C-alpha cells in the first residue's frame, strides 16, 4: 500500500504542477496583453499631446491674427468716420 500511496501522491503533484503551469502561462499571457495595451495607450497619449500642442499653437496664431484684424478694422473705421466728417 505504501507504493500505491506514493504513486497517488506523485500523480497528485503532477496534476498540481500541470495546473500551476497552465495558470502561470495564462497569467503571463494576460500580463503581456496588459503591457501591450499600456504601450498602445501611451502611444495614443503621445499622439494626442502632439495634436493638442499643434492646435494650441494654431489657436495662439489665430488669436494674434484676430487681434491684428481688429486693429485694422478699428483703424479703417476711424478713417471712414474722419472721411465722412470731412464730407459734411
């Protein structure tokens, strides 16, 4: 009976090793997938940051252009008013 118990114990350990190996493989695969997803997220974040920086630069440029146009319109309006007053 001792030999039979040893064989059962060995079989039990083999089954446990197989289960743990399978679990380790699955866990490792999940961690690799999570790391790959993390890289995708980081790349997307970098792309969005670059787009944001470009849009912010464009916004600043357009804001400056708007201010210049406002000054021109103001100047033209003053010229128009002055010309109009000189007509009468």
